[in-house]
C-alpha cells in the first residue's frame, strides 16, 4: 500500500510532534530499572549512579537507566523472584540472595578475605564462575560483585588482637547460626539480639561488644558505649549485581553486552570507593574510640576448622568451599 506525498508528509509531522519516528527510522530506547533495598545517599546509591552514568555514556540515546532505592519496586525477595519472571529488570542485592543461590553463603565463612584485593582475586577466579552458576535456572545472571564492606568488632573490655582476647566476651551477633558458631568457636559468648537492642544492651552491660561495619559504629553512635574497635575483617559480604534473563534476552545485542560488561568494569571502582570510605570513617572515629589492628593470620588459622563444619558445608556446598579455599590459598 502506498500513500500520496502529502499523506506521507503529514505522517512525518505527526510523528515528530508526538516525539516518535516512523517505523525503521530508529531503534526504541531500552529502559533498565534497578532496585536496591538501601536508601538514597547510601553506598549502593553511589554505585548505581556511577553505573548509570557509564552505561548511558556508552549507549547515548539507546538506554534509560532508572534507579529505585528503598525497595520502591517491592521487597528485595519479591524483586529477585521477579527477575526470573520478567516483571523486574535488575537488582543490587546482598544477603537476600542466599535464598536464591545457597552458594552465596560462602561469604559467611569467617576470615575468608583479609582485604578487598582478596575479594577481587576471588571475583576473577573459577570460584566466581561456580558462584554465578548457582543462579542458573533461576532466570537471572550474576554480572559482578560490588563492594559492601567488612565487619569489625567493638567492645568495652579490651582490645582484640589474637583469638585468645575473645575469650569470655559477650558479643552481640545477628541471629545467623553461622555467625553464632564463629564467635563461640573463638571463645566468645555469642549473644543474638536485634539491632534495635544493641545500643541499650551495650549501655546497660547486657553485652560487652558487637560486630558490624565501621560505618555502623559511626552512624549508630556505638562509640558512645564502646571503648575499643578491632579491625577484625572477620566477615565480608559483597553486593550482587543481578540482571533478569527475560530483560536481557529482550534487548539488542549491543545493549545486553554493554550492561554486563560495564557492571563488571564498575566493580573495581566500588572497591576503591569502599577503601576510601573506610579510611575516612576510621579517621573520623580516631578520637572517639581506640582502634587497633588484629593478627589476621592467627584468627584465620583458628577459624579454618569451621570450613569443614557441617553447619557451613551443608549450607554452602563442599564443592564451593573447596574451590574457594583453593583460589585463596587456604589449603
């Protein structure tokens, strides 16, 4: 079917007025919506903004990356399920992924990573590939591990330098069975409490100490009721940059390749950001709490028997633990 010249001109004008183009004139712009459970202004917001800027710079006019903080698109668990169903596009998630992929519980192993360089060594190894394979069949793709942070120990009794210094300390932990087992195995008395009870518990002497990232010690003002902060780095949890397979499969090849590649390329930037932020926070806390380094090798050696404990092996998988130990030289 053909149109008179004036009709084709009208169609062009109408299309321009509507902000559209005639069929074949241009590709439709892709929309990528990314969910995070954390609020505006958090480290996750900084990471996603950096990712958005990089992707849109590489694909000008081809993609609109939309960031949704504070679980605006639904609970973290619902969003993760939605990735496979195609109702959601992408998610920057943390501990909730263990419900989807039990292998991610490998990050519950104590004293696995001494620093972020070791985390990146893991991310560039076959252990990462095995971790990513754990998402197979769930309708999602693990593009990269981004930073989240290390947990440190504070208490009001003494500085913790060696495992012997843990003995008898009442340390608040989350309700995680693995975290409780870790502290008890090192001689402490693990005391699970909700985070809302931590400050009052420390203030009233119900507990001697707690474990959280340094930024929580700062933001929750725990330094007001604690004397020592030991940079134990006993647990590191990354954030997982995940894309839904239905969304990826619906994209042009260039868009699909670019978002996956840029997610991986952004990872080192997030780790540098984390190192810089930790240094800033420690500097700010230096006159509020006594900060000390630990004998990491001694703690790692003391914790190694837990890597064979059924509590960890059954949750993570013996193959995931074995490969992780191999790539990190822990055999």
